[in-house]
C-alpha cells in the first residue's frame, strides 16, 4: 500500500457522517416493577410496550411464559400484574429477551421493526435495512 492510497483512505473515512459507523444503541425504558402481597406489578407496562412499539398483550404473554406464571394487563391503568413474587431482575431479564427476540433487527441492530404474518409464520421485518427473520409464535 503506498502513501498516496493511505491518504485517500484517511480522507474517505473522515468524510463519513458520525452515525454511519456507530448508531445509537436502543435503550429500553426501565420497568417499574414491585411486589404487592403475592403479586408482582409492572406499573409502567404501557410505556414499555410503547417504547418497544409492540402490543402490550403480546409482550406480557412472552414475559409470563418466560418467568413461568400467569398475568393480566390492565389497559386503563397501563399496568401489568403477574401472579407470584418475582425479583426486578427477573422482570428486566424477561423484557430484555423480548426486545432481543421480537423488537431488534439482528442484521442492523435497530428497533425500527414490525411483526408481519406470512401464512402461519410470524416474521419480523426491519424498516431500516429491509431484512426479515422468522419469529416464534406466542
Ligand atoms: Zn435491520
């Protein structure tokens, strides 16, 4: 490689807009989870679902499966209730997994996705890069 080529390369790298090499990592809203008697409440469930751009009921279904319990979503309060006592970490981990499996594009890492149906198969379609992948049916 001669010096002239390296200079050109340096120049080209300098021309890239900053977000072409690194994009903002998707940061989920922190779940406000706490226990009440023998139940665990997620007070800001609606905001969590909105941030993930997913149906709260879809997200809840995954979370209850993940921690192994039953739960319900109160649409008016925007709150989810799980049967049983769970640590905040267990809730956060389940939400993280949901985001990884059902929200983030595995190709470009962006959250600009939607879930479409192709026949009986659910497919995650990325609006940012156009890639698709099959997702588990809940
Ligand atoms: Zn993508």
